[in-house]
C-alpha cells in the first residue's frame, strides 16, 4: 500500500510533490487565513485602482494634447493670415507714398502745379525746375 508511505503534509503523485491542506480548527489559524486573503484582496484592488488611474490619466493627457495641437494649428493659421494682411498693407502704403502718384493727384484733383524754382538751403540758393 502506498498510502502508508505518504507523509501527513504531502502526497507524491507521479513524481510531483503536492502539498496537502491541513485542517485546523483553531480560531487563530482562521484569522491568519482571513488576514492573508484580505491582504491579497487589498493588493489586487490596489493594482486595479492603479491601472484605472493610469488609464484615466493617459486618456486625459491624450485629449489635452489633441486639444493643444488643435489650438496650435488654429493660431498658426491666424498668424499666416495676419502676415499676409500685413504684406498687403505694406504694399498699399508703398503705393500710396509714391511721389509720382502724389504729384498726379495734386495736379488732377487739386489743380496744383510745380513751381519753376526750388529753394533747397537756407542761403536761398535757387534752382529752376528745368535743371532737375
């Protein structure tokens, strides 16, 4: 009989040692067993809570980065539009400041004509319009 060769805490089964559970009826052993189960349960809950926290944090971080990326794109578009408008306004200013344009408007709209002589310095040196 092989049952006589078995130890009280383990049984040999095809070369493997399988521990046997010993039944104790003491309250202290029961409390220790429950404490181990509660400790294991707490560790599982802590791991699950940590995983959920990381998932929520990743979700919020991902959404925030998408939102910031969209804002950057909108701002870049606004900057490009403002730069284009600035270039157009600079061109308009340079066109409006043209001396030839100003002279044409003065002659056509206001009936102004250029004088025959110009005074360029304080010592009243005169130069005729034809000498330009």
